[in-house]
C-alpha cells in the first residue's frame, strides 16, 4: 500500500484571498447584476416585461447620471487651469499650477508639470498672484 510522503507540518499559510469591496457601483456593475439575474431566473416564472423595462430605464438613468457627473467634474477641472492647487497623492503632497485637464480612463485629471493627478485628490486651490 502506497502512503503519502513528503508532508510536513511546516509554516504554510494559505494565500490571502480577501476581497476589498468597491465603495461605488458603476454602470458595468449594474449591467453584470442584471445579466446574472436574467441568467438565473426561474424559467417557469420569468421576469415580466414591465420589470425588465423598469430595470432598463434604471440602467439608462444610471448611464446618464454617470455622464453628467463626468462632465461636471471635467468642467470643475477645467476651471482650475492657471490656478495653483495642492494635491494629496498617496500621502505625497504636490503643489503647482494646473496646466490642463483631461479625461483619462474615465477619470478626470488635472496636470501639474506634465503629471496627471485625479481631480478627487485636489485638497486646496489658490489664485496665482501675478
């Protein structure tokens, strides 16, 4: 009878499989949830057309609000061009004059010395004295 060999009681730790939850759901999350709901619905009692249309309307509203929010943030970032801002980027504080604003990977960024920073990380705004 063959036995198990090579097993020791060493210091083995399982890989860390903790998951960090998202703080905000976006339209992709909403669409994934809706598709999972459709895939897993009871075929004998499918979702009614009214419920499906209501969810599609919610999705469209979410999409519209997301675009409006991005436009509003971009407008705010554009108003910072030429102003001195302070950014807290991962506990590093950067101060400089905003050269431009852009949307990169669905994030609104302000640029100081050709380096982009998330608009949400701006902690102070001042007029530049001439």
